[in-house]
C-alpha cells in the first residue's frame, strides 16, 4: 500500500510539474531565486505542508511586489524633488506656485454691462445672450472702410484678367475642374 501511495504521489507530482501553469510559476520563482524543488521535496508528504509552503511563497511574492511599489513611489518622489530644484534654478515663479499649491485663476464672463442710453445701463446675466453678444459684437480694431469694396460689382474685364493669369494643369478645389476649362469658356 505504501509503495502504491508513493507511486501515485510520484505520478501526480509529475503531472503537476508538467502542467503549463506550474512551469510558468516555476520560471517566475526561479527568477526570484526560489526553487520548486524545495516545495516538492521528499520531506513534504501531505497536501497541508504543500499548501503552507505555497502560502509562504505567496507571502514572499507579495512582499516583493510591495517593495517594488514602494521603490516606484520613491522614484516618483525623487523625480518631483528634482523638478522642484530645476524650477528653483530656472523658473522661480513655477516653483513658488507649486509649493503654495496655487491654481491658475481665469476670468469668467458671467455678466455683461450694456449701456442703453447716456445714463441707463443693463446688466445681462443670461448665458445665451452673453455668448451671442461676445460672438457678434464687431471688433474695434477692424476698420469699416475695409468692407466698402466688398459690395462692389465684379467687372467682366477684371474677371477675364484673373482667369487668364491662372496656371495650367491645376484645379481650384474639390470640383477638379481645371483652370483651362475656365480659360476656354465661350465668349458671349
């Protein structure tokens, strides 16, 4: 019976050792200088001991993962410290803002004062009206005289001069009509 038990145990251990998951875990442990031989030695005769060994190995892995995480945190802190030192040397304003944890404040247009007549003013707080006023109010730096010539009628002579000066084998846009087509239009 004891021989049969040992043979069955040996077969089940071989099956476990040949499984893909086992090989993957063994490679991981070998990278960390642990050997599965230690877990499945002849001294370990029952599943309880194997489970306890696996738990211990799992705890070791967890400690290693925590150590790596702590190392990454330390690296990030070190990087932030180096950035502050660089800012101290190169950009004092950014360094002070970073230390004081200041956020950039922006101007929000939530109301507009509009003059109706000499002494009368209205405060507009409606969002859609404010947006409309800000988008459609004429810009002060644009001269109205610039627009006067836009409404002038285009003369046929001017149009012919422009068309004749266009290059050949070129198309003006998505229509793919080449300039030659416009140049060879019949005259009325």
